[in-house]
């Protein structure tokens, strides 16, 4: 409701409420939202007010005085100093371009100006794509440097982390050689860790005595798949594998390597050391070494060299390390069995071991048989790694 001029009398004849003398002031009540159709402006005060008041006081409507101006919400509004022209709806292509001379909007943008502006925007987009492509290539290079897939030194570092105490009873499918080729270190018992993406795999296999062969092969198949899939999505080892260098079948180079290994171990062999004979190394083979120490020659032919400490020897392929003093007549040293079963010297199969092919190449006993066999067998092994071998079934044979 709205209150107009107060009556001249001290009391309202209808309500009987004492009023202050008329001072000419006006009081208005803003129409409520639930009073549609109420016109703005002063109205005469209703005399049936039920609000009790103290004698001689002004009626209290519990609201501040309002002036004659329209009611404005108490919301802070930031108004710019300059005048803002109303903006009419228009297509985006007809937006005004600032004039170079006056600095004010201009509607005289020609078709050529628009073409030049569009060409500039297109060039900016092309530059952004070029920068993004460069950044992506740099990121890929950085990831390859971190993983360093082709580094033989890093591969050997991963390989030596697989000790007998931490990785035992595992089949050839997840041998240390396979795991290290896929970027894994052995951090503790049955635990694989990638130093590039910080992923880890727990790979315990069920005991053959407590489970069926089907369950064993199922667990083994899962671990084989995790060699790649177990790495994090952006890790280079998820799509990369270390490949051992393809060794050239060069008799002179092979002989040079055997002599180097022989020279490193000849002086460290204890007197009590006993070597188990290797049937495939005959007197004809040993003749090629001009009467050198037969035990040292046999060790060198089978891939053993000085490990750098005491009387310890090692295989540079499988990183097996052992001491010679513990092998006596009671327990002779078997130069083949002491290698890990997954050692690369056995890659060419049961009847065509690499060490034997190297020996025959040096001795020249079977020149017609050694021409390309080593390379063919190596390539066959690589093809199995890349495409799999459907004819091969998982066997519970274990590696040391």
C-alpha cells in the first residue's frame, strides 16, 4: 500500500492513532510483488492500520524512507567513463574494425582487408601446429634417451640385478634375459621394477606340486603379456625391446676373443681345480691353440673370462659368476652346465649351440656347415621374438 499526505488533525478519525503535526513530508510504501496492477505513485493512507504505535509517534512501517525516484537494487555497477553505443545484432563477419587513422570503429573494411586478416589468422594457426609438432618430437627423443633402449651397458646392468636368490624357478619365457630386454630390473624376490616409469610387477608362480599344469601355464601367460603391458602408458618400454647385436661369424674375430678370455684366466686357475671334460672339444680343436693350457682353453671356448676378483670367472653373456677354488676332484667344474640355461651361448639349439659353431668356425673342421648357419639361427630367434612361435607350448622347465 502507499501512504499519502497526513491529515491536519492530531488524530486519525478512523483509527484513533495520535499523529505528529503535518510537516508536508510524504511516506511511500513500495508495492509488494503480490499486488499486480498497482500503479506506482502516492496513494491515500488506509485508515484501517492494525499496527499499534506509541502516542505522538510517527507510524512505523519497518522500512526506511524512500524518495520519489524509482527503486534501484543495491548492486555495485561499474560504469565506464566514455559513452557506450548500443550494439546491434549482426553477423560475426561484419564486426567493425578499428580505423588506423582515427582509432574509432570503421565500417569501411574492404574484401581485400578481410582476406588479409583471414590469411594472417591462418598463418598463426599453422605456426601453433608447427610448434606443437616440434614439442612432441622433442618429447619422444627425451623418452628414448631416458629408456636408452639400444644401450648394451644398461641392458647388462638390468641383467645382473637378477640374482639366484631373487629370481629362481622361472621358465625361459620370463627368464632374466627376457625381462631385462623389456626394461625390467629385479628389485627383490619375484618383484620387477622399471626405473623409467616406476612401474612394478609381482610375479610369483604357483608350485607345480600344489596346482595343475593348466593353472601354471595360465599364470605364466599373464606374466609374459605383462612384459610389455605392465609398463605405464608413456613408458618407452611399452613399445620397445632391447635387441642383442647380431654377431658376425668371423673366424679371426672369434679366435681373437677366445685368446683374450684365455689370457685373462690362465694365471688364476688353482692347482686343485678340476675341470669336467667336454666331449665336443676334442684334441683336434685344441691343436689350434698351440699347446696352451687345456683347461684354460676349454673355459675360454665355453665363454668364461676373468671376473676381476680373486679366482672368480664370469660369462659375459649371462653374467654368471663363480669361484674356481670350490671345484675339485670331488666336484669338477662343468663349463657348460655352470651357465644359466637361458644363456645366449645355447641359442642355436640343442645340436647347434653357438659356442660349438664358433669353435668349428675357428678350427675349420666343417667349413661347409658353418657358412651361414649361425646367422640363420640368430635371425630365426629374432623372428620368434617379434612374431611369436605358435608351435611352441609353455613348459615348466626352469632356469637357474
